[in-house]
């Protein structure tokens, strides 16, 4: 306020000074004209500074940057126009000529503003269309079509955070599902570019003060910040899956990427606006990062926060279940998985995790039910097919061990002699389970042929079935993919 008052005094001095000089020194002549001209220039500069400083606190710098991006051609043309008019003034053209040129240039600037504004709105509509198309294709696991749709949206607006984030998520989903490290690396590059752009703020010069306009602008800015935070959250997911895949190939713990993931999700949580609906999911993702770093108690705490916040409580319960399972609390884990399934019964991931906990308790038949439910909701879940095969394999081996331990050959009942070939019955059960296991491993390999463990498991089943040549071929394939077995 003091600065504004000082500027007001300076403006008054500049206005009064030429008159005073004229009264005191009327004989100065042409020099006075020059002096008055200089005072006029000073007045113009001070007046501009006064206006800028009066509005300084209300200037929306993020919105101004957005304006510069949207209306960049208009701004360039405006600068060129100002320079052109300056040349006309410098070479002392007539004011009528200058005015006619200025009017024409202003008309062109207005037309260009209208054109760029309409183009920007049209691009936004088209970008939203391709983004929605891409999401639909991704949900249907049509990754090629999804990538094409997202790329068309990005081509229209290479600063579209939502298209970049959704493309990265689709690449991550594909990489995780098929064990494709290159897809995960491309997803990481895409999301890093989205993060480098920063929040996509709406164009605005001033911060709105009216009760009608202020909520609208604040909501638009909040959505921009949310989009940026979503990009950070997606990067965390990508880093976790990339670490899992590299760890599977390397056979050793890889925590560097997971530590980066934890740092990224903490930044995302700090970035989200207060009470944002995406916060529960961010805390659940933080729980995943902590769980992958074997910080199970911290993971449970993060998941409890996610559950309290509400919207993503199903994911929070599931990740908490994973942490409890890793601590050996199988029953508690199953309880949390049941809560997650109750909230989202069509999640193949939740059913798969429940099956893992049940199998850890030794109940392969009940685990089979959970794996079958996981496959019902996602027929391309290679891990569920693999674990289904393992459960079948264990059931087959158990039936064979039962026969060998009891050594039963025949049964006599009801006063009549029935020679029941118990060997054949049990071996039939054994073959049933092992052939089902083999089919499950084949399905897992069809989905993801690059996972060496699937080939190892197939080799084990073939060995038990006496198909040694095929078993050796499966083991050879596993070694080719990096297995040490």
C-alpha cells in the first residue's frame, strides 16, 4: 500500500511538473517542448508501473503461462505489430496513416485471438474424445488400439496430461501382464515427460475475486494439480512393477526403484489438494511401495489411512492383506481379502491374493476356487493360471503319496468280495490333477511365454507324468530365459 501511495505522488509530480516549468520558463521555446515530451514518456512509464503494481497481488502467473502457450501466435503477431507501428512513428508518418495501420493490425489481432481460442477449445474436445476411446480399449485389453487412441490425443495436444498418464498406465498394464520390460520402460519415459510438463493450468491473467467466478477457477486449478499428482502416482506404480519384473529375472532384491517409487508417491500425496478423492488411492499405493520394501508395519499403517479416507478402501484392504500375509498372519490376511472382495467382487487380483493365503494354509482345494474366480474375471491373468497349476500339482502329488503310505491293494465289504483296483483309482486321480496342472501351465505360458518359472513348473509336471523328453525341453526353455534350475 505504501508503494502504491508513493507511485501516486510520483504520477502527480509528473503531471504538474510540465505546467510549472511552462510558467517559470516561458522563453525556453523548443527546449521546453522536448522537456514536456520527456515528461510525457516518463508519465507513461510510471502509469504502466502503477497499474502493474496495483494488480501485482492478483496476477495469476500459472494462468499467464497458459495464456502465452494458447495464444503464442497472437502474442508474436502483436509484438511485430507494435514494432511496425513504432517504425511508422519513428519515420514521422502522418497520424491518419498510423491510425489506419493500427486499426487494421488490431482487427487482425482480434481475429487471431478468436481463431486460437476456437482451435484450443476444439483441440480440447477432440483430445477428450481420443482419451475416452483409449480408456475403453485399455479396459478391454485392446492395447494396440488404446495406444493409437492416446497417441492421436497427444498429437492434438502434446501437453495433455490425461492422455500421457493414461497411455503410461496402459503400457504399464501391458508390461505387467505379459512380462514385457520394454513396455514398462516406455511407460516410465511417457510418465516422466508428463511430469516434466507440470500441471496444465487454465489460461487466466488475474485471480478471480467474485463469488461466482472464484469457485470455477479454483476447481479448474485443482483439477490441474490433481492431474499432475496422478502422474506422480502412476510413476510409482510403474517403478514398482518394473522392479518386480527385473527382480524376477535377476533373482535378487531390487530396492533402488522401489525407494524411488516411495519418494514419488510421498510427493504425490503432498501435491494432491486437501480432501481430494484420489488421496485414498495414493495412500494405498504408498502401502504397496512399503510392502514391496518389506516394511510391513508401515504398509499396514498407510493402508489403514486409505481405508479411513474411504473411496479406495477395497484396494487398501487388499494391500493390507498382502502385508499381513507376508508377516505370516494368513487368517488375518484372508479376512482383509474378504473385505476387499465384498467391496469389489470382480477384482481378479483380490481373488488371486486370497488364493495365495489359503494355499499357504495348505488347503489346495479351497485355493483352487479362489484361483478359478480370479481367472473368471481376468482370463489373461498368467499368475492365476500358474498358481492354479501349482495347486493341482500339489493335489496330485498328495493323492499319490496317500496311496504309497497306506499301501492299500483291495477292499472287502458287505459280506461279498469286491476286488477294487485302488491303485488305478488313485492313479486316475493323480493323472487328473496333473493333466489339469499341465493345462494351466500351458495357458500361463500362452499368455506370458517369457516367464521362466512357468516353464520350470511345466517341466516338473511332465517329469511326474513320465514324459521325460518333453520335460527336458521345458527345462531347456526355462534355462534359455534365465532360470538357474
